């Protein structure tokens, strides 16, 4: 399966050749009459990776602009899993077994005291130094040793179906984690943050950012902010002619990962059948003016 992206805008297309729909909004699109300039894409074009600051202590003060380079940036899903209890080598995090006290706007930990109210000493555990072990309880790795060039239709369809299931499973599990651990998104730009408090950095470059001194407008994020959906035109005939600009009203759309798996042979999920317009017959250009 081929995947392409436009050099001038964020448009993505899954298919053997790029489509001819003139909806490019990139620079100098007028000279190209809205046509895209397609080049070969990568996995990040289908599944964008959102990066956030890694927090050693999620209860400390928010990150300020002058200290932003002291914190490493990692994928947002990895940071969310770390805060939920996963230990990843190289990214230590502070985990507390007991609550903390806020006295005079200062975070007082129980291990700084002699003992707690029950008379037992409290301990603080620093985790994250153990090697991260991949758990393959939910994933089937039976396709890893097969060369991509040797895939037949049956193997490719089975791989696409498992990929589709893994993608839906990922979104459902991440959504459950987000109901327990706070994730914020800027109301002006796509920047996200995982933690109880948003950062105080001045790196927002959205429209009229100078009126806010570059500060983000943090608000509660949704699953689509953490795992963005990039929609592409649906191809009913993979080996057919490129999609035409005149017939764009007849084409459906779907997330790029769903379209990629569908073209590889995976069954189309029920929730996307209407969006992909499977019940609409696309006419030819010669029949276009006869359509009522």
C-alpha cells in the first residue's frame, strides 16, 4: 500500500498515485490551482506523534519558559503510561506511596516527617530505573519475521485486520487512562501536556499569539487531541484512475489508518461505513453532467 503527503500542506493520501482534488491550502496554492505536490510519506504522516515534556515529579510547580530545555520531550502516550505506573529506562519518575501535604504553598512529603498520623514511617520510592519490558499479551507478532515483499493477499489482509484491532484497542485504553490522569491541550495550537497542571512556557505560535505573550490556553484534552485523526479520501477502486476534482462530492473520507487497513483487505468497521460512502456509486467524468 502506498502513502503520500503534500509538500506544501498537511494533506495525506493513501493510494498508488496522488489524487487530483484541488484543495491544497499551502503556500503559493494559487499558482498550482490548488493542486497538491505529492511525495512519499512515512508512518508519522498517518499516525502523528504528539510529544510532551517528561515530568520527574508531576506534583511539582509547572514548567516555566526559562527551564523548558531541562525537561526531555517524549511521545505523549509514553508519558501518560509512565505517570500511570509503567517504568521506562532513562525516564525516572517519582512515585509516592502516601499522600502529601500542602503547607504555605509548599509541597511537604511524608518522608520529610518523622512519622505519619498512624505512627508508621512513610517511604518514597523512585521508579523508572528498571529496564522497560515489552509486554506482548495483547499483540500477535506472528508477522514480524515475514518479508514485506512476500506478503500474499491473505497474509496482508490478516495483518491489516490485526492492525485495525490494535488501533481501536489503543484509543480505547488511552481514553481510559485520560479519565484518570489529566491531559491538557492548547486552545490555540495543537500542543498537548500530560500532567495535573499545564506548562507556563511562551512557545505558542498560533494566531495572534503576541496578544498572549506566547502563552498557551490550556483546556481539557480529548482522545483526538492525543491521537490525532488524519482523514483521507476513500478509494473504492484501488487500481482505478486517480480521484478527480470534479467528482469530489461523491467521495467519502476516513482516518488514514482505517483507509490503509481497508485497502490491504481488512473489513471496514461499522462506524466508518457511512463516512466512506460505500453505498454511493461514483460516476465517470462522461456521466457527471447527467447526474441529477
